[in-house]
């Protein structure tokens, strides 16, 4: 196993042109584990995104324990998105990393609307898997600078918070980001949908976001779905079952 942290931005750009594809083309499995957590399984690697402790808005969900993954990508160390009781390999700090043949780019974005002064900074992750560019913005609530927008632009798959509250984009903010980044597929996370959710949860449902996304069609899915990189949907929102 080789893990290298690269501090110089220009090296990241160089890697984009020189490294081999992170995995051979084929089906990419997206499996929803609830809240903003997903298992993303390609032909060669499996990535666990934002494992959570069953508290707050995730209080009615089963914690994603004992998930077989090569590593974890977390937006922060908060318990609802960076819960790692088994001490698995976890990337959480912003920076550029290389795990074997996968290049990971973590960009710092405020976790609130006051520049991170309340909840600190979140890490937005971008990487390539099965020849698909993936961006996960499950822990962000603040504005992105122009450099971040360029790096994150035109992903094949964008995971983004839409439920509002103190630590998450609301439907209007999320739709503006989608229009800026221009993804092919959008996977909304962090929104209210269960009847047993905690009264302390400040998420709204998906309606406000969907009302602002009239140019996208909607696919309602189960807990998992496979994407073929050669036949990827365009302008499509995937709503996974929690």
C-alpha cells in the first residue's frame, strides 16, 4: 500500500495527465447506507463515504458498521459523517493524496454559512473511479472559490446536501451549485424523509431542491444501483432509498 500526500497544486494537475485510469471501465456500484453515507464499489476498489453514528438526523438509521472498503472518505470528523470506530484508513483533511492508483483531491469548504466559524471546515472530495469523475459535497454549506469550482466542475456523479439546516446546503443553494458544476448525475443527500427522525433534525425534505431542478429528470431507486461508464445518464437526479 502506498499513500502519498502531495502539497503542491501543480503536481495534482500533472497527475491528472500522467497517471493511469483509477480502474478499468465497467459497472460502478453505488450503495446507499443512509444519511450521506455510500459504499462506492468499482472493479478494483471500494470507497466508503461519510460513515455516521446514529444520532441527530440519522437517529432512525442503522450505522454502517463492518463495511468492507479499501478506505473511508469523510467530510469531517463530526460523528454524523466521520464516525470510524474500527479505525479504518480514513482521509478527512484537505489535500491531494494517492492511494495506489486512485488520486484523491480534498478541497476545504465551510461547514456553515459563516466561513466555518461555527462548525469549522468540511472537505469536499473529488476522485476518479471506473473512469468516472465523482465529487462528494455531503458536508459542505459554504461558498466555493473559483479555483474549487474549476477543479470540481463537470463531474459524472455529484453527491450534494440539499436539506438545509445549519450544516447543509438548502434546496436553492444546492441547485445553484449543480448549475455551476454541471454534473451528469446528481445524488441528493441529507434531507428529511423518515417519520421517525429526531425532532432536533433541522433538515427539510427534497421538494424545494427538486422544484429548482426542472431541467433534470428524476430516477427513484432502491438502496443500490449500478452505473456503466459507457452508458451514463445525463441531467438525471438519483433519489436513493434510505
